[in-house]
C-alpha cells in the first residue's frame, strides 16, 4: 500500500466532514515530520476560518490512531504526520509478499497507442530519435506493467517527395551497391549523395519527379525499389534498437505510407463536416485559437496546392485509425518540442472532426534537445548531426574501460557485458532523469559516475546488495518480522513504501524523472542504512529483518530500472 495514499484516504473523510464537500488533502513528504498535508490553508481561506483552527478540527475527525504515532498542527496550519513504527513495519511486510511491490494493476485498463522513435528511411537516426526512443520505450514498459493494452507504433518516415530522388539514386548505384551502403548504416552519405545530384543535375531532378508520380501511382518496379530502401533502413534501425535494448520490433513499424490510402477519405470527411477552407490553392483547416505572429489564423494544410497530402494529413489519418480501428483511448506522441504546435493543431482538428472524443485523449510528450559541452545543440566534429550509433558505441566503450580500470582482473567477455549494460543504461538514465521538456548537456563523466543521480550508481547499489546475499549464502524470508530499530531503517522503509505512489503519478504524467529521482532517493537511503546498520553480523531477529529490507530494496531498484529500460547486473 502506498503510504501517501493511505494517509490521504484517512484524512479525506475528515476534511470532507469539516468542509461539507470533498477536499484533496494533498499529502506529501515533509522535512518536519514524515508527511504533511497543506490542504487546510487553502480551505480555511475559502471558508473564511483560521487555518490552525480548521486543521485542528480536521484532526479531531480523522481516524489516524492505527497509522500515526503523532499528528499535529504546525506553523500557519499544516498537518504534520509521523507514521508509527508498527504501522510502517506492517506495511513493509505487506510489500515483501507482493510480487508487484505494492503497485496495483490499473483498475480500468486502457488501450494506449505509443507513437515513438519514428526515424526516417534512408536517413541516419540522430539524438532526437534517441530521446523519442528511450522515453517512448519507458512509457511502453510502465503502462504495460500496469496492465494496459499497449500498442507500439513506429511512425517511420517512409513516404513523400524525397523518395523520388532516393529511388533514382538507388537505381543509379545499382541495387547491390545501394543495399550494401544502407545495410552498414551509411544512411547519411546515401541521402546526401542523392540530394547533391538533385540540386546539381536538372535531368536527375526530372527523373526524380517522374519517380514520385510512379511511386504514388503504384508502379510495380518503382514500388519494389522503394520497398528495398525501406527494408534496408528498417533492418538497420532494428540493429540500433538491439544495441539500445528497447522493446521495439519489426512488427511495430507502421510508416507514413501505411496511411496513404486513407488520406483522401480524411480530407473528404473534413470537407463534409464543413471544416475545410481554401488558402492559396491549398486545402486547410483553421482550428480556432491558433494564430501566427501577425495575429492571422494559422492553417493546418491537409492538401497541398500540388494535390499532394503531407505530414499533417497523415497524422490525422493515423489518429483516426488509432481511436477508430484500434479503439485506443490514450494516444501518446513522443516527439520533440519543435513539433508542439503541429500536434496541438492536429489534436484540435481531430477533436472538431469527432475522431478524438472523451474518454479518448491525445498527449504530446514533447522533449528538449541534447546539448554538447558548449551548451549548444550537440554536433559532430565536422558540424553535422551526431550519429546515434556512434554515441552508443562510445558509451559502451567508455563504460567498458571504467569497468576494467576498477577491476583489472575482469575477463574480456565480462568487461564487455558490464560495459554494455552500464554504458547503455547511463545514456538512457541521463535522458530519463531530467525533466523531458528541458534540454540537457551530454556529459560523459557525469552520466558514467558511480555516485550521483546516475544509472551506474543505481546499478551498483543493486549489485552490492546482491553480493551481500552471495557472501552470506543468505536468502530473505518474506515472512520475517520487520523491526525498525534505527532512524536509517525507518527512512529506508518510507522510501520502499513510496514506490507505488511514484509509479501511479508517472502513469499519469509520464514524467520519468520522478521515478528516477525516487530510485535515487531509495538507493541513497539504502546506503545510509547499510553504513549504520550491520546486516550479517546483527543478532538473529534483526538480521532477518535487515536482509528483508535489503532484498526489498534490490527488488524495487531492479523493477524501477526495468521500467526505465535499464538492466541490472548481479556483479559489477
Ligand atoms: N519522422 C518524424 C521525425 O523524424 C517524427 C514523426 C513523429 N510521429 C508522428 N506521428 N508525426 O521528425
């Protein structure tokens, strides 16, 4: 049971009795006691009463005796709550026998579509795709664990006018050569070569345009070449997913081309609903509330003046399919913040068209950029965008070197395994532990450090606990009575009991830095406990209790990291 929830459930009826209406007690951790509720302050203002009197009144009505050792009014009208050791011990014992560590499965499971990763065919994956892939995969893991039906969608950029030039370039190179370039992940040079020819050579431009028409018209040889491009790129992306250790598979690709047949229908529907307007030859929707810098209404262009459909129409078709055919009620889009307006407009238009009706809702999980040490957008030495695989390989190499330096006796295979788990974990954790809306600086030393809010710190905390059990040949007995003798044991117990609450909040906000922060606090609390409380040398009853606390910590770290897509190691 989640402690904050428990206290909140106890206070809520008392607040309701005093206020005559439901009130959220807003229980949170407190520097003065274990927890505090500040709700009396706002409520007193509303009722025109003294906050301290009102808080005292709430305490009178609250049934807290079996949970709290003390509950008192403090300061301007806070309620300070100190949980009794007995109650804490009982709740921790409850966790021990629960494979889900106190986290209940969703009461009303939903179908959730997570649109993430979405690289572009014949183009290198860059660090923006890293963020989308890592955040999206964490969302998938967490929602899936909570019992939702999760549909991964990899909205691959596999359609549109650039494919004319890409296919022509492929035909020029010859299929074998082109397949080779693409399979080794030399996507950028392939794309750039096509682009250079397109810019320099009029005849190539003309061929490329004819190719686009042929592709859209379903010309069989053109489609075959296009599929070759897509397949080679997909194979390459899957190798990156494998290195990155994410759950995306080949079955999750559902590129923009998949919606091609639906686009005309989407535009017809918008027309029938009277939502379409003509603007400079294009067909647009002007959703209310969106204006440009000049104050003019902003269009969402659904059909371009050349008759082609584009990115917005594709997203509308995809959305309609997700709520309609897939029956999804929660749509997540893990895409960089520069596309915020695009999604806000797509959601507004979909709402107006009736494709996005409550309870269905769409959320853009936007994210900031990854910066270099100079505080500017991360760039390669030559000034181009940083190739994602290069970055991941560097992480693994650095972590492998660190593992070897720490333990020179490691055999090569073990060092490589540690390097991979720690290096990839560090990259993911650096991403997930910062508020996703913010930019962050890629700082190798910091993210690979064994102390601080890092993956290696948490992985190390886990491995250390496992080694305690190995050394002692001990196992934790889930039914061992919990004894909370020392303040550091109490502090650890409170962190263990906070896991469920954090997971519940992250289910709603999908702000993974809260989960990361919680795991970091848990690992820190464990280290305080471990410094002060002997485990193996403790007298019997304490030893059993402490082993169980250690085991619960390890299980929580492992599960929490797993939700973030980060592996643990039994030895480090
Ligand atoms: N392919 C796009 C890019 O690389 C991202 C697509 C995001 N998803 C979507 N449904 N629009 O920027």
